[in-house]
C-alpha cells in the first residue's frame, strides 16, 4: 500500500507539473524573444534620432553616429541609404532591405544565425534610409536555459516533496493497518486480551474501535456460555447427592465400593467443570498436560469396568512423558470419550488396546468398527444412538494440541480412534 501511494502521488504530481511547466517554459522562451526584439527596436530608434542630427554632414558623421549606438559598437547595426554605400555591418539580404525601403514600414526578417530588425526612416530631401539591427539566436534565447533549469528544479522539488509526503502518510496508514492485522491475528490465535489502539485515518480508527468492541463482545459471549455450563453442572449436584446417599447405604462389598469411587470421581469432574467454566475466557493461560499421566489415570478408572465386563486390554508405550498444549480437564474429556466409546459401542468381552507415544494416542478395539467415519466426526451426528458429541470433543482437543483426529479400521478388526500429533506416513 505504501509503495502504491508513493507511485500514485508521483504520477499525479508529475502530470500536474508537466501541465503547468511546459506552457510556462514556452512563455519564458517567448518573453526572451520579445525582449530581444524590443531591445533591437530601442537601438533602431536611437539610430533614427542620430540620423536626424547628422543628416547632410557626410559619411564620416554617419559612421560616428553608428559607433555611438551600442548595437553599432558590437557590429550589429547598419544604415542603408538608398543609392549609397551601407554604413555599419549588415546581416540582412539586399532584397529584404530594398523591400523594407519600398514599403516604408518596419519588418523583422531572417538573417544568418538570427533575425534582423529593419526600420525605415525618411530623411531630409526625401531620402529613404533603412536602419538594420541584428539580433542573434543567442540574444533571442538569452536566460531561457537558466529559466528552464529553474523550472525543472522546481518540478523535481514538487514531485519529490509530494512523494515524500505521500510516503509519510502511507507509512501511517500501513502502520495502523499492520497493527490492526496483528491484533486480529493475535485474537484469532487465542489471545483474548488482544486489542488495537485506534490510529491512522478515520476509517482505520473506526475499524480498530469496531474490532475492540467485537473482541469484548466475543469474550462476553464466551463467558456467558461458560457461566451457563457452570450452572448446568451445578444442577447435577442435587441428583448426584441423592445417588451418593443410596451408595453409602449399600452394604460393604466390591460393588458398593466401586459405586462410591465412581461418585467421588464424578463429583470431582463436576467440580473441575464448574471451576473452569466460571473462569473468564480472557483470563485463561496456555496449559501443558502430560498425556501419559492422564491416560494412566483414566485407565485406572476404566480398568475396573473392563474387568467387570471381562474385556481384555493392554497398553503399549507410555514409558516417557508426552506433553501436549491442552488443559488437563479437556484432555481428560477427550481420553474418556475415546475409552467410553469402546464400552458404549462394543459388546461386553470385546478387547481393546491403548497406544501412547510422542506421536499421539491411539485406541483400537475388536468391535464392529465405525461404518461411516466422516459422519461420525460431525457434531451431533451419530449412527449408534448416542449424542454424537464425543468424537467432536476429541477432534477439537486434537486440533488444539496441533494434531488431528483419525478414524480408521484397527488391526484388531474393529475401530481405531487416534489423536495424531504429527502426520503419519503409511499405516502401521
């Protein structure tokens, strides 16, 4: 934009300068031409006055009169007396001189290297004389070159000045535009505190203020949604408390103990949801969570149900921590969705395998598989009678972590649901 404004200003100023300076240059040349001819007329008039005083005193007096005129001293003056020798230095042709004498009027004729001004005068005794003043081309254009050079310098100053001003204005516009783009990019990358200081032209200042209002409204909408989620989660406390009382009333044994542990885990999850939801979206900071630790914790929970349903399972990998840029609660939700799908959509006794490594998390099962993987990834769409939100949660967590969700056929002939943190070439 900045270079475009400079080029536009350069083109416009150049055209304006040409539109004014070309005619002005022509006028300057014409003024110099007219000035030189006016000087020649003045010299001729002076010679005419001298002729009136020396008429009849002989050729010697006429030579002295010619020498007293500046044009005569420089060899540019001649007096043509009809029928007598020419006094002074002549540059005009004899035909032009004779024609001027016969017509009895002044004339300007071409001469070698310039012009000759011819003025006819009638002396005593009805004698006719023609006074010739020669004007060279140099005299006709004296000062024109310097004037044109000054005009050219003025044009350069005007064009350079306008281009510099356009560059300064363009720099302000570009700086304001760049800061607006940087603010929008930062907000889009998750920095909800990103705002733009209004600057530059009125249009860009209005755009910056509009962006700030939009960002404030986006944060307010996000906070309202999270407050609603917190309220809904809090409403679960009442039925959960009733169920916990029923579980506490159960006689001691593995079933009652498992139910109490499940209620404790569920109560902790609801507490985390409420705490996270009530925190403003703008106050959140990037979090990093160990994927291996989360998988181990959730497998400890799901393994109890797997043993109860006689599901064979195993874990591959997980010897080293795998840190991903996702909050712990979000990562727990994604892992629970991946493991919960196995228990919800496969018959009891169906085995599964969990692979965790720096490349991501893979859950394979030996169930019927997912018939339409593309449809299963659409939010709210499910072909198995569920809400259709689980895999969408996994997809969003995978994208937040910089990876992607993959749904495929597993080596166990069932479904494979994977969070891949880097592209995978070929199938294992």
